[in-house]
């Protein structure tokens, strides 16, 4: 019969030492999105309803293209970090690893596709 104190039982099961860094990166990306999303809505709203040529000409200008690209990139990276935390909190084992790998691949693929689409419009 082993008599373990609470401290002895918890030893080795403590902090992963990355929670503060993750919290700070999520806070930074959230503040970035707080600024970028309204800018994106206003710039994207100006292009709505236009012909294909007008939209191409609009996104050929640097400001709308940069705002759209930054919004997509920061948004997908924020999504990846948030969903990864959710998966780590609620799954275990191989399911956890598979979901994290899948989410990471989907996030990077979507961000890449968004940047490619914006680059095609802008160039």
C-alpha cells in the first residue's frame, strides 16, 4: 500500500511549459484579426457587385490585396492553433495525432489556396 501525497502524485504530470506562449500567440493573432477583419470587410465590400475586370483591377492595387492576404493567412493560422488546442483537450492517443495532422494539413492547404487565389487576382 503506497501512501502518496498530492505533490508526489502530480510530480511529472505538471505544466507542458508552452501554455503561456500559446496563449500569447492566440492573443496576438486575435488582435491582428480584430484589425484585419473590418479592413477586409470594407475592402471586399467595395469589390462586391463588380464585373470580373473591375474586381481584377481592384485587387491589382496593393492595399486590398495585402489586406486580403494577411486576413486569410492570420485567420487560418489562428484557426489551426485554436482547433489544435480543442483536439488536445478532448481526444487521446492515435485519434489525437491523426486529427492534429489532418487539421494542420487542411489549415495550411486552405491558407495556401487563399494566397494563391489572391496572387492570381493581384498579378
